[in-house]
């Protein structure tokens, strides 16, 4: 517990201290946000806001997660290390997308949809295979609100690859308002960190327990770093995370869920990510089926709310409150009894 607290506090303080320097550096390098042409009109003022701030909280999170970890490294079986590598690979996809957008000076100038999809699925399949063959994870997943598990057997790898793909894009779609993804993900990682600690308390001292404690510490470090980052990302944002940050968040979120064998908790804790993903998918399908008609004024759903006249800060507050409620539901769904 103490490691988790120190990891969170140190990450929070480091983010606060580093924020102004990072903003100045991004500004000097002319790394500015490219606003999507179909975004609500109010977003035009965000054009040029320093972006790719995800590099800051990703670096701090992982550095402090390993600084406060316990036990020795086991290169082949170290789950937190695998989570970190997986998260960084997804960050690299987001970085490439951001870099191309900035270089070409337009929001749609990044990686093509096919390029992102192929890269995401390759990484997703690799991590799913890693989990499948790992002795402490395997193909069984815990079923919410029961003490039972379900063995997916050979279906585990493709099913989890699809879950990864959906989670990555859900996190990316949610990153549309100042402080939205950062606030929601802070709640999510805090929840998963507590769940990991609860799991660790249910098993005796062992290598498996050390792995779970280190996962909890990673969650705490990400939570602290995100809280510090929000100081500069809440409305009006001084810095944005870009796809660099949203892909890192989505990757870390789904990887931790899989490592704890609770992938069915991902849509619970990430309920508002699911809303963003489904609203975008429904809008696209309906648009194609009706040759140009729309269900929502804009998608994802938070943009629809904006165009209905709701303020950014109000939307963010509403999304965070709903996330907190679903995170509480996550605890009720655990197979643990105290």
C-alpha cells in the first residue's frame, strides 16, 4: 500500500513540476493541436494548443512504476514489464499519427485507418498470445457478480485482440474535450489499482502476489501522473495529450484488465469510453445506410451534447460522475468476500 501511495504522490508532484517546461518545449517545437474540421465550432480556438502531452505522463508513470516496484525482474514472465511494453507500442502508434498530422498541418493527415487498424491488431494479437501462454494469466477470465470463471480456450487470443482493438479506439474517441479522457481514466486506473491490491491480499506471499502488487503500483503511478497532467489539461486546456496519450491510456487500461483476468470489468469501468465508441459506430453505420442522415448532431456523443448547448465543463463533470458510479459497481462485481 505504501509503495502505491508514494508512487501516486511522486507522479503527481513530478507532473505538476514538469508541466510548464513541457508546455514551453512543445510550443517552441511548434507541436500544436490540429482541430478536426467537423468538430463543434467552439473547438477552433484550440487550434495550435500544445499537444502530445501524453509523452510526459506516460514517461513518468512507467518510470515511477518501476522505481517503486517490488521483487526482481524476470524478463520472460514479468507481467508489469509486458504491460509497459504493450502500452509503449500503442503510444508509438499514436505518436506516429500525431507527428504526421502536425507535419502535414491537418487533422486528417495522420496514419490512415487501415494503417492504424493493422498495427493495432498485430500488437493486440501478440499481447493476447503472451497472456494466453503466461502461467499466471491463461485463458480463463472471471465472470462479474459470481465466483465463477469462464475458460475461453483457443478463442481467448482472437477475442482478447478484439477487446484490445475496441478499448484502444474507445479511449481515443473519448479524448475530445478538455480534461475528459484524463478525468475519466484517473478514476479507472485508481479503481483497477485498488482491485489489484485486493486480489494481492487474497493470496499468500509468492511471485504471483508480487506481480499483482507491481500492477497495483503501476495503476497508482498512472493515476498520480494523470492528476498532475489535469492541472494543465482542464478547461481551458494549456496542453493536450494527443493520440500519443490516448493510445497509451487505452493500452495500459486493457492490458491491466487482461493481466488481472477481469476483461469483463473493462466496459464497466470504461462505460463512458463504450458510449463514445458505440455512438461513433452507430453514427457511421446509420450515415452510410441512409446516404447522409445522422442520428446524432455529431459524434462521439460528447460532441452531440456540446452541439445541444451543454458546456464542456458540465459534460466532463457528468461523465466523471457516471464513471465513478460504474467504478463502484466494479467493486460489487468482484468475486471477493470480506
